[in-house]
C-alpha cells in the first residue's frame, strides 16, 4: 500500500452516472488526505459526502486504449468522498462551486495495488456508524471499460484519480 496521492500533482475525475438513477458530476482537481479539514464554511447548509471507489492512474493511458492497456495503466485503488454543497448545487447555474471547492475530494489514506476492485465491498462509516455499503461489482460501469471510453477524449496522466460513485447521495 502507498500513501495518499499528492493533492498538488493530480486531476480528479468522476463518472457521470455511477448507478442506474444516480447522477454525479465532474470532480475538480483539489483533493486532500487523511484528517485534513474540508473547506466550505460559506455554504448555507451542511456539506454532503458520498463514498466512492477511486482509481489512481499510474502511467499515461494511451489514446483509444484497450481494456488491457487500461488495466496496465492503473496504479491502484483507494476510497474517497464526493463532497457537495447542496445549497450551491440548487442555486448556481452550473455545479462548479458546489462540487469543486478546495478540499471537496478527500481520499485515501492508502492506495491498494493489485487485487480485483470489482469483487470488493466499500463501506462508508461516519463516527463508526455505517452510512452506506455497496459491492463494487454492482456499479453500472466497469471502471476499466470507462477508462477506455475516456481515453477517446482526454489524456489520463499519472496521479489522475477517477471517482466511481455506485451509491445514491444521502438526502
């Protein structure tokens, strides 16, 4: 296992739909590591966090990559939170502020290499209480297939993280 990715040297991306009926938004580049505080004190309502499986890219993904190339480019997997300020999401014309404020992408604390992420279960706890639990194999999109699709349009470079949100956000 490795430590958390560097917040200063990466881009963070998310799938538009993690499950049937669940819609997420593109994530911004600001992430933070374990025990760091979230920004957002200006939000009118409490912040909402949604647990995600996060892919960390280890080598540049070739344009129009194959599934084998996508698998080879993945450094490993970690967990993350897709933090949202729902008041801003409702009031703004776009989601840039409610989804991309500094520190809205906490992840880690470790990157796990190897293994099969689609046979795992992710459990989200707050103060020890289980808030969500999901088998990653039930996600609408296979992360490797989606990396192939993304590689048709964007370059995924080392330290890029891609969040996969298979659960609906809390109310």
